[in-house]
């Protein structure tokens, strides 16, 4: 609900009151004078300028911009003057439009592309969108409207859409609620929410993008407004969906489907995708608040290697610093950090360190001194520096919306990079301040030359901090891919960082939330996401921790993390039985790394979300509209995490088609539910028929072994299925110059044969020469194998796991297996 105690928020009127244009009574809490809500009136004129169309009611103007064949932007200027074009979120506004046109009839103006029509009703300024078959996918309930903000200037801006009875909604980032958000109301205002609860709102990130799904057709709305924004999905009234903001411009993008996947891909064309991560970042990471002194860190590393539990990264929380001063080392705990980091690196561990935005006020501290001398810290409206207390005590805070500050900040990592630090974790960047929660509203920001108060910059502060971190590391690490992780963010943050869901709780409900939040982040444009495995605060038992490890294998970012007032939380912390199961699943993660890496390539290059809820796969199936338990990692592996204590079995839904149980290789029919046994040492994992799943040999860290052969699990299908496999150097930007290999496999079988084709593009050449192909689910015992037309002499019997194993050169083009 809207917060009454915050001066910038609207009084607690119902949406119906707000939309009827009532006059506000004087309110002693927020001090509003009577101001009338203003609505667009009948359209009086229009002007076209290229792919921009301007409509006016005589005072207010509306811009309709054709961005692409499937994306149309709508902007409102209450008094006819638009704000200067600028967005931290949108990375590519000038997209290709094949065809667009304009015409009108007695009722409507119509802006058309070859895919979608934007209609503007002349009489009442209602805006609607329909596809080229005439199906209305989205339409205004009332005209766009606004109200003057007498306290701060500018306007509260509102948009209200019709909500058909069968419409459902998804996205909006990692709100900790049901996956389907119909009937709920949310607010976007980045907030430090320690030990957050189910349905608590707002949290750490603001992602003002949602997907509507009605009668099997999907569209998206991206409300690109960085002020505090609000969304009501048929909560106040069952037939209305509204979004509004406490300032800024009413500017939104309509993104056409018709499939949810299409919507997300097109949203990525606006806001960008994740850059390819270094392969080591996809391994298992171990973190705690805090591992210190050095002997503790070294003992942790020793345990991983002696226990043969794979791990790629160890994190250092705030206690590695000197008095919590960023970019310093506590020499009592870490007397020679360069030596320690090198010794960890020699043993296969990357070191990741935390950096917060609060810079201690201390004239003897070089970072503070530089920032002060260059006036890089945020100031309030009366020109005093913004000061607040965080971990170091009294702090000032860089204005990361200033490009000069971002350049300076990026250069501060020079010594950490020289020490050998491999990654940076940005925390407390909502921004969080002890006591007050965050900055006062009157803090001023440079905003890349577009100046604004903290009301405007708050939701992008963390994103611009991690942007500065990423860009600085990219310069300092030369051709190496930076690794960054951030707690706060806004739409487009995926261009600079991975994220995690924040300070969660060690509970079974938070395990369920972990699966929900990662799915929602993925369909909201942020695929490189994960949770604190085991829960940040509280005490998990061995069963909960182990089930969380199992889920973590199938989250793109896999990190265990815990608070300093909890018991230690490593894979071996709960006894040998749990340790053995945790090792088994972390090993599974490492075997599947080439598949996971390939899924990241599909995200980066094509905009596919990595985690895909079942409704995204089958949006026309009514029962899928509220499914939360099952999702796919990439498009070939489906999991159904076990999220109840003591659970011995669970009912799992599989989408249409044929699937194989990953463990037993039993074939299962899709489009229906199955009861699956769930002993503690297992989790329901299924592979799509026809899939080609690459696997690496087991290694304790990425790069420990250079494979001399790649293994592929190939699952029989009697219909054609495509799979992709991607390779490159693993940690450089050479892939941007086409130094990579993307391979497509096409699998199709029948009762007496299986055919496998391979296609390849790119300039990267791996060192291995052969594949080991494990054929699973063959309905016949093969007698002959032909590779590129030549018969092969190979053993062709079934092994104990019902597989037939053959060898092939990595460059084969066609394999035929015959009965």
C-alpha cells in the first residue's frame, strides 16, 4: 500500500477515487493542497515526425514512437513539453522497423507495424494495442492522467488499463510472492530488507517490467520511470490494472508477444543482456560474514580440496578491511594479501571481495580525501554533504550518476586487481543507511547531466555503482571478463552484474521463495541470479541445507552465504551423510557446466531467459498459469525442487512431449503429472527427448583439467529436436570478435534408426579431437553406425544404464545409428 508517512507518496485514496478526478482535501500528514487530477481530453491534432507521432488535446501531448515491429513507446507531456530523452535502462532505442504506417477513420488514429496496431481513440484519448488479426491485447480503462506535485514540482502520473477476467500477470523482478501476481499491489523503491518475509514489499531491486497473458496471448509493459513506482494488478478493482509514479514522466513501452518468450527477448533488445560470464563464475562459491583471519580462509580452502568438494570462489566480507574502509586491508587479519590471494589461486580458488558505497569520513583515508577534493560525494539541497552512518561509522557517499565519479570509482580497484582479486561484490547500495534507511529525498544527483533529486536517482543508485565497478574492472583486468554481483538494481542492471536475492532466512518457506524469486528475475531480464544457499540468517538443519544445495545447482549463480551470528555453513557442516549428498550435487553442477555455459550464450546472444517457468513453455494450458514448482534451466533440463521437510515423493508436471528421468533414464510422457520418489540423495530432474547435453569430466575447479574429450548425453526422440553447444576461451572478450564455436545438433529417430546432425559456426578451435556420445532411450539394439557415410567398427551393446556409447570426431556432420 502507499506509505502515508512519506511526503512524496499519495494519500491513501482508492484507485477509483483517484481515477474519478476528486479534489484532495488538505492532509496534515502530507500537506497537499487541493489539486485536481487532470485527464487527457479528446484528440484535437496530430503531427508525424519519422517514426514518432504526436497527438494533442490542445494542451497535453502524447508521443507514440514505433521502436521496432513489435515495440511501441508511449509518452505523456501534461503541458506539451517532453523531458529530455534519457534512460539508464534502455540500451538500444534505435531498432530496425521493417514497415510502419499511419491512417485514421472516424473513431481512431492508427499507428501500424506489420505486427501490432496502436489505436488512439479520438473522442476520449484511450490508447489500445491489437495484433494483426484484430485481437485487442491491451487497452486503457481511462485516459492517462496526472496531478501536480506541489511539494516537489512535476507530476504524479497514472496509467490505468482494462483487466479482462482471464488475464494473468508475471514479472516485476523478485517480489517474494506467488509467481502469478494477479490480485496484488506492489511498490518499487529499493530497500534494505534484512530477513525479509513472504509478501514483504518493496525489496532490494526495482524492475518495472511485467508480462500480461490473456487467452494464450502475451504482451509486456515496461514502465521506464526511476521514481517510486506503484503497480496494481486488479487488486483494488478486479477489472483494472494500474501503474503510476511519484514523479518523472509517464513513459512506457508496449512489447508484443504473442509468446511470453518473445516478450522477454524483445525486452532484452531494449535493456540489454548479460555479457558472457567467465566460466569460473558458474562454479560453486562459498561465502560468510566473515571468513577471517587468513588462517581461517586457508583452512576453508584446505577443507574443500581434501574433502574433494568442487569450489571456485571464496568471498571476503567487510572484516577484511581496515576499519571497514573500502579498498583497504586489515593487516592484522591479512598481513600479506597478495601472497594469500596467489596461494588461493594456485589451489584453484578465486577471491571475491565486498565493496560498499559508504566512504568513512576521515581525512587520513586516501579514498575519502580524493572524493572530497574532487567533490565526488553527494550533497543535499542546502549544499551540505549527505552523511549517514553505516559499517565504518560516519560516511559520505559517491554520486554514481556522475560519469566522472564512475571513472574515479572504477580506478580505485587498481590495487585490489594488482593483489589478484578476481571479483567484486557490491552491497548496501540501495543505498542503505543505518537509522534513516536511505538517503533523504533532497539529496542532489548529477544524473549524467540530467540533474535530479534522490527521488529520481534512488532506484538507479545501486545499478550505477555496479556499472562503475564493472567498467573499472574491465579496464584494469585488460581482456578478462569482470565478475560483479550487486544487491540493488534497476532494469538494465544485467548489462553490468549478477544479482542475489538478499538477506533471506533459513526456512523451508524461503527455500520455496528462492525458486520463485529466481524464476521471476529470469523472466524480468535478470538471468544471472541466485540466493543465499541455506538462508543468510537463522539456522538450517542438514536436510534444509542439502535441499537448498540441490536447488542451487540449477540457479545460474550458486553461492552459499550466512550471517556471522549463525553456525558455520559449509557443505560438510552437517555430518558425513549430508556432506556426501552435497558433494554429489556440487559435482553434478561441475559436470553440467558446459550445458550451463551454453545456456548463458543463448541468454547473451539471443535474449532467452535461463530459467523458464512452465507457463512460459506452455502458456495456453490453464493449469500452468499458477504453477511454481517446476522450471527448466535452459530449454532441455527441467527440475522440480523438493521444498518440504521429510518429503518422500512429489507430483511433478512435465510439459508436452517426451522426457527422460535424469537418474534412471526412464521415459515419461509429457502433458501430464507424475508421482516421483524423492529420497534425500535425489531430486526430480528430467531431460527433454532429443536433447544433446554436454558434460565435462569431474574437476575440483574450472580449468583444473583441460578435457581431452567432451561427453554428450543424447536422448532418443522420434521427432526432430535442436540443441546448442557453445565454447570459447572461457574468460576473455575474444568472443566479441567471433572467436567462439556455436554448434547445433539435430536429433531425430524412428523405430529402426537414429540420426544426429552437427552444424558449426565461429572461429574458436578447441584442443580436444573426439566426442564420447552416450545414446539414451534407443528403442532398438543398434547393429551399424555410419559417421559421415563411413561404417564404424564399434561395440554397440547397452550398458547397465541402458546406454549405447560410441566415439566420434568432433567435426562430424552426420551420424546414423541403425537397427
